[in-house]
C-alpha cells in the first residue's frame, strides 16, 4: 500500500506522524544512553567492591590466603573485577553501535523530512494558486455574463420604449445601447474562453498533483518512515546482541567463581590451622598430689600448683615469681628478638624459614640487577657513544655490598634454623636462645647476658621474663653454693642428649636423684652424682617423690 494513493489528503497528519516518529527515535536513544550510564555505574561499583575486599599489601590479611577458602574468595574477587569489565564493554558498545549511530541518523532524518515536506508544501501551494486563478477567471466570466445580460436588457428596453417622441434621440440611444450590449457580450465571450483555459489547466495541474507529484513526495516520506522503523528495529536487535556478545566471557567469569568455590578443601584448611598454630610443646603431665597433712622436706617450687618448702633453707623466702602452665603463657606483644626465640619451636621454625626465603628473594633481585648493569656496561664498552662505562661502577659496587650483607644475614638465619631443627648445637652468645640454668660444676648464678627462661626439649621457651626480674630471682634462689637436697628419685624412660646449656644427657633405664620437680614448664632437675646435675624433660622420666610416689 502506498501513502501517495491512500493518504493523498492526509498531508497534515503525515507531518505530525513523522514528527512523532523522530521523537520516538530520540526517546529510544535516550533510553539506551541511560542504560549505558547504568552499566558504567554498575561496573564502577563492582570494581570498587572488588578493590575494597582485596588484601592489602604487607597486611596480616595476606596470611589468611594460605587457606583454600580465602584463596577462593580472592579468585572470586578477581573474576568479579573481570565481570565488571564486561559491563564496561556493554556500555562502550551501546554508545558506539546505538547511541552515536541513532544520533547521526536522527539528524539526517530531520533534514530529509524537512526537504520532503518542503516539496509537499510547495506543490500544495502551487495547486492552491492554480485553484485561485480558476476561481478568479470563473468569477470574472460570471461577472461579464451578468454585465452582458444587463446591457442586452437595457438595449431591448431602449429599442421598445414608446414614450420616446423624438426620432433622433431615440435613434442615438438605441444605437448606443446596442453597442454597449455587443461589447459586453464580447467581454463575456473572452471571459468564457479564459475560464475554459484556466479550468483545463487546473484540471491538468490537479491531476498531476494528486496522481503524480503528491504520490511521489508521499512515497519518499513513506520510504523515510520505513527506514526509520527498520533502524529502530536494528538498534533494538543490537541492544540485545551487545549483551549476548559478552555472555561467553561473563560465563567464564562465573565458571571461574564456581571453580574457585569447588577448590575449597575443608580438610586442607583444618590442617593448615594445625601447621599455623602448633607450638611443638608436649601436653602437661598429671598434677601431683601434695599432702600438707604431713611435714615435707623439699625445696620450694615456683609453680602455683606445687608449694613445697625449701628444706635446708628455712629462712629463705619463697620466690615471688610464679610459673604458668604452658597453655596460659602470654606472648610478648612486641616485635620480639631477631631470631624469633620468643616463639614456640614450630612457629619459630616457620618464621625463620620465611625470613630465609625473603632474604633469598632479595639476593636474587640484587643479582638480577647486577647482571643487567653488567650487560649495560658491556654495551657501553662496545659503543662508547651510548654512555660512559664507568658511570655504572658505583651502582655495581653498591649492589655487591648489598649482596654480601644479605648473604651474611642469610648465614645467620640459617644457623638459627639449624639450631631449631637440631642440626647443630646452640651457641652460647646472647643472640642465641639459652636456658636459665646455672653451671653444673659450682651451682653459681647464670650470667646476666644469657636468656633466663628454660627451654623445651626442642629449644623453645616456655615463658618470657624481664632480664632484671630473672637475674634478681636467680640471685635470690642461688645466692650460695650449698647443693640442693634430694626430694626423690626418677627412672629414665627414654634416652636424652642434653645439648642445651643447663641440661644433662641420660640413658634409658638410668636411675637419678630428683632435686627439683617440674614447675609446669616440662623440665625436672636431677643429679647423677655429687658433681653432675642438670635438667631433663619430665616426659622422659618416671618420678618417685619422697612420701608420695606418683608416676
């Protein structure tokens, strides 16, 4: 169906409809633009959310990512960041493929519409002018015919007037009226011919207007409108395709999130907790019954669970420093010593190993820089115009010094790690962990430079104390060289090599004298003969105290 033939008389309505069509395209363009803005805003919020929950560098949160659930969450955050990127792609494609395209199309559409309706108005104005000319000639013909009729009637009246008496006057009047009537008839005939010509011309113009010109103009408007509708349809299809194009990548992001979730291993995380927090200490033994109803003769104990008096030193006050069971030990909240000796053995080993790995990375980094500078120097030597070879020497010297310092640092931490793992004996300097034992030969107080806490069998401390309090306590307890009395005996269940200072090596089955019972730190003080004594792990011996024999 053609607008030119079906809507030949609906020029104004077509003008309104095409204007509405353009406004519809503009409204749809605005809709797509707002959708694009939503996608950009959504992508930005998703990126900010992902960034907010990313682990901070050099933060304690980094340690959490040794757990599979935390690593899965980190993978989810990374996939979510990529997911946000796809929404940015949607916004970009909406802008380039729809918004910009429709904006340009609307401008062209407005110009084309203006041209078509300009031609339509021009044709309409022309046919209206032709109609006006026809109406004018018609009125003129009508007027001339009326004038001719009046002239003829006047002539006939003058010619038949019986009241005129004078022949000459009558003759002149009749002649004049005849001439006037003839002139009017001629004018009417001329008007008739002109009207007929105008009518013929108008009919031709009208036929061309309604059957040729207007259909042609309306057809172009119809084509324009159909192109507009088709363009809107293509844009709506593109609107869906823009989303569909990113679905594979969005699907991969979601698959990545699913894969990350499936990678979570509860057992692995549970074992990691053990690896992270186990101290390496043995659980405490049974608490011994102390019978206060009978007089007891043994040395004072520092533990809150054993308050036996010091036989042989009745006038010596009991030490105010009380031992603590290992589960309730308070760790030093500070940075601790460089060798991590304030940590339990297993945690200390991990810290030392991590420090060694860090130093090795620093050494490798410095070596890579040295290699790069060496190559640069070779290039300068071969091509002096590119640079001065000697300008690299200061930096090379600095890197060499850094490598040497790092290697010395590595050697130091390797020694501490070997100590923890039992590959070498503990050094006696102040930087090494040492027990607070006195010399077995003379029972003299320990040197103030040594660490004052007892160690577990693997070399870890069970409690930290300030050096001043420790020295004062040991000065109070060992202010003379009188040997401690025997409070019982013990039988060695397992062999033990006492490598740390203040410990003693024992053989399986050996029977020793007990001179100081376990104070809750896992160590029992024994004597083999009058001049050889030291500490052995409580779990390695079976103790028989006087008056009460408990294993």
